[in-house]
């Protein structure tokens, strides 16, 4: 089958690839661009491990065709830190022991980043809602929710300083 061109920006860098028409975004990111921070868990849109941002919106890359990302800007967990400095979310996850096995962590951080981008001062309910599509089998969610709230506070403090 003829491959189709996909030109997109990933973590600020323009990328051009040819993919099978049915290729998935997660496979483009992991296999062709070697951005393996994005996880494949269920592969059917139920666990959230594969969450990336497409034009700022959280998307499940395991059920998104790579061709659909043509012309978009994609952010993966590798693009969350800037210039080698951890994002407040990454710092808060590390300091708050919000990752145990770590399998869900990149999807959680990406989903939380989308939340903080649209709502810098979320309450607990908003955080729970934002990660409601992301499954964690280890932490019981409390450390993750607390880390996201701590990151929001940290981010607001930094911006107002
Ligand atoms: S791997 Fe995509 S939702 Fe589970
Ligand atoms: S830390 Fe193991 S699945 Fe969340």
C-alpha cells in the first residue's frame, strides 16, 4: 500500500516521515522518531499511557492515525522540560513519589500539562477530571493528584515572582 507523507512539529522540531495509511501516531513517535517516553499500554484507548498533546489538546496516540497529525504540533513527555530544566510537574512527581513503576507517568504528566495550560489554578476535582482517562495501577492516585496541585502552586508562584 502506498505510504503517505506526514509533516508535523514534534517538541518544537519539524519532522517529515512516510507512513502506512493505517499507521498509528504512537508508532510514529516511538518507532520512527525514537520518542519512547510515550507508552503503549492497552492499545485500545482505555488506559491513557499513550497520551500526547496535539495542538495543545490531550490525545490518545494509540487510537490516532499518524496521518491525522499531519500539519499539527505534537508534544510528548520529552518536550515537557525546557532547556534541561524539569517542568514543575516533573519536579513535583519526583518529589512527591507520584511515580512507582512509572508506566503511567508520562501520560499523566502530559494530561496534567494540558490541564495547567488551560487552568493554572485547578481545584482537586478539576485535577481528578483531567486525569480521569489515565489509569495508574500502583499509586492509588493520591500522590499523583497532590503532585499536580503542588506543581500548579509552584508554577503560579514562579510566574508571579
Ligand atoms: S495505550 Fe493508548 S489508551 Fe492505553
Ligand atoms: S506508577 Fe505504576 S501504573 Fe502508575
